[in-house]
């Protein structure tokens, strides 16, 4: 938060408390569906969904297929009902992702029935005048839907238009609904009509499911509601001062000069505007809290900035925290802010935080945050959820920041699934063994030049793996600096890379390939030393016929490693399935520090007298940028 220009704090403890309070009004048999449409009224659908499930929600309500898909892709498994009518072209995604559409027309039901088996909820318009079958036509349509063999009626529902303020009409809607239900020969599993206000104002016996929205977010739909139930707002919207300004009497502030300073004044510029969801209609009306004092918005709300009068606030500084919305003060509750301009709580909440990051709080502590950039992303293929989860933990682990991790995760998925033509290279059965020995002989032969043998371990390495052969040749490369070596990471014709100690002269005796095999064909190799790097080309005429096939590589080298280094790193730079990396030496106290991004963050470490090895299961995927550091 320290680095944020504006942010929202989502108090999950308050949310949990609200659910608890609302449950007191439930009919004993009633379950609840958490409404998380519009990104859970701006609170973040995924986090709210998780918490609601913890609180006992048996299903989630979303507005459209996209919202449902996103939750599925984030790993939510429970029932998801799409509350608005769906389009024909969304049917496939509905079926593939196990979402429940609501049926509001016979035409859609027939189309859905043709595509496959599907659970549905039927929507009846008992007076809302929006989507759904008009109540007088409901029964005949339900009958027809019952005859569609692929559709299973899991629920029938209706929606109140004015549960918070009009008991008479609410009762009329409820009666109409009940009458229809009484004429059904078979009751579907779920009957529901109440939104969160209805739960408080019109508890009914025949329904066994309620749909909780606004009130669960701690916002009262009506003043009277306050006397009936005690709720706590879940969202707080905050920002900070980016500039302090002084206006002389009669100076104007903001677009179109709607505010003229009545006196000399001090004001603050905040980096929040209507593009952040701070409503334009709060121009010259809104209030914010700075250092516990109420300050007025002066001038028009701009796209990205507002000005507030801080004349009476002592010692204001750039960076001071500002509360724009929340319950710390009566003036800035959602209910009262919307009252200032005749706005709607639902609207204000769902538009807040388009730019602001969300921080999730539990028991006063921040436990999580959601991405900075709320890009919309939908992978075409969600079938491999497992892979998604692996990637997510992998990246999270690597980046230590969930928020960045999520962004990178999205990018990776996009690359994996959205761009299908991309060829992904991966290795299987990855085995890398490294062995240190005292080098009794100097590579220089007699004379033991500069005491070389005393300072370096003779190092033998063998790398083997299975991979698709891409060309009839490949390279083994060796460089003295990380940046030189890095360029070999980007080349896909290089299969082995080694970082040579900087103090060693690049001569062939310091790095030699002792054997390179592909499927047991011993390859020829040709060394080239240039620009601080050694490149060894490995090739064989028989490789041509193997190009495009999976082959077994085996590459063995001999080199020298400085004793003074005290550590040796092995990196994995391609998607790899099944890893075994071992280090053998006479040294005592060797430790292995794996930095792994894979399904399990901690691979197996096996120690024996001379050898320490790191391994995963044979079919476990390990992601690029994993590695292990042996410390000696
Ligand atoms: C949005 C919505 C709700 C939730 O209403 P609240 O007033 O926020 O509790 C319930 N049912 C349906 C069909 C909705 O679209």
C-alpha cells in the first residue's frame, strides 16, 4: 500500500460477520447463493467467492459466462449460476465449464437442449419486469422445458423489484411465485426469490435458497434496514495526497471554473478521478477524510484527479493518507456519498477500484492482494486446470509476490493456450550429475602452472535428457560471464551451458566435451573459441533421420571449478518433466538449496556419504528458472 496511489481494502472479517448476521434471518432449511457478479460488486469475485464458500455458500451467482469462466479458471469448483440470459454462442462454454444458465426463453432452452446435457434454473418474472418468463406464461413454458430430455431443472426462481421498500408489491410477487410452484407436479431442487434485502424484509417459507448481494457487502439498501440488522462495510477506498496547492481568494479550481475560492485556501490534489470510479457527480459535493477531518471536494472531478480543501488540516504533506469511502466516518459511507448526488450504492461500489489494487484483510491483517492491472483474460482452453495451478504456484514461488505472479501466470497461459501455433520445447527424464575431484595434475601438464591444481576441482559432469531433436546438430556452450552465458539461454540450438570461472583462460583444456551421444550415436564435435565463449558444435550425419523425433541426449564434460567459489548452481531453463540433479565430492557439509518452481516447491533431497541429490517424481513438471545451488 505504501507504493499505491489509490487502493481498496477489503475486510473479509466484516464480510464473514455480515453473512453470520444475515443467516439469522434465514428460514431453517434455506441455503445461500453468494452473488459475485460484477467482480463481487467491485470487491473481487475470486476472494469473495472463496470466503463465501468458507461461510457455507452452496453456489455463486454471476452475470455472464465470462465471469463464471474466470472463477472456474481460478479453481472455483462449486455450482455457478449465470443470472442474466445467455446468448446462443455461449452455450459451448457453459457446457464445457459446468455453469448453470438461467432460462428465460423457450427458444434458448431448445437450443441448449440440442447441444448437450445441462442443469438449468428457470427464471420467472413475477413483477420485476426484466428477464424471465412472464408469470402468466410460466407454467406452460415449464411444461415444455420439462420435455426437453437434455435439460435438468435444478432450480426455479424469481426476483423482487423492491424488497427493501415496498412490502405490498413484494408480497404480490411472492404470492404469484408461490401459486406457480403449487401447480408443479415435481419440485426442482432449488426454489429461490429473495435477494439480500428480501431476506430481511420478507422471509418466506417455501424457498430453500436465498441470494445474497448488497447486504453481504455491508451496505444497507434502505435506512430502516439499520434497525433490523447490524452490518459492517467490507470495502474501504483510499488514496494519498500527491500535491499541496494554495489558491488566492477568487482563484478558480478545476475544469470550467465551477469552484471559486471564497478566501485564500490550501488544497490537496489526489490521484483519483472518475476513471477510478469516483463518480463525476461528486464534483463540488464529495467528502474525504484526511487526518480524521472531513474535507470537501472542490471543483469538478476530473478523469484522474480531484482537489480537496485542506485549509483546516494542519501539517498536510504529500503522501498523507486519504480515505475516500468506507465506514471510518458517517460522511463517507457508500450510502451517504451516493445520497449526495442521488446515486446508487450498487453502482458506486461496482465502479470503484478499476485502477486501485485490492488488499484483502482478515482480523486486521492484510492477507492477500489482487492484481494491479485488472486485464480481462480468458484462455481458450481451460481443460488443463491442473497445469494452471502448477504454473501459478510456480511463479508465485519464484516471484514472492502473488500479484505479479498472477500477471505472469496469465501471460504464460495466454502463450500456452491462446497461441497454439507456438512450439513448446520440453525435456523429460532430466538428469544432471556433477562430480568434484582433486585435480592431481594440472591441465598444463608438468609444472603445475600457478598452482592451478591446488585451487580448482577437476569437475566431471554428465547431463542426460529426452527431447525432440530439432536439427541435425546442436551446441554445447561455455562462457565466463553470466551475461555472455545468457545469450545461450535464448538460443534453442544450444543444449548445454556452463559458466566457467572468470579467472580461467578460455582454452580447450579447461572445458572439454568428453562424450556427446544421441540415442547412443557418438557425435562428432568441433570447438570454436570466440568473444569470451566456447562453442562446441555436436553433429552426426545419422541425426538427419531423427530430426523431429524424441531422442535421448547424453552430454559429458570435464572442466575445472574454483575451490574458493563455495557454491555451484544448476539451472533448468526449459519446461522439464522429471528432474534429478546430483553433486558428488569428498567435501563435508555440502548443502543443496533448491529454488524450484513446480507443483511441489520442495523437491526431494537425498544425502549419502559423498553425494547429494535433488529429485522430483518422474512425471512432475518443473518450470524454467528453477534450479539448485550446492553450497560447500
Ligand atoms: C444481483 C442479484 C441479486 C443480489 O441482489 P442484492 O440486492 O444485491 O442482494 C440477487 N438475485 C439476482 C437475480 C440478481 O441479479
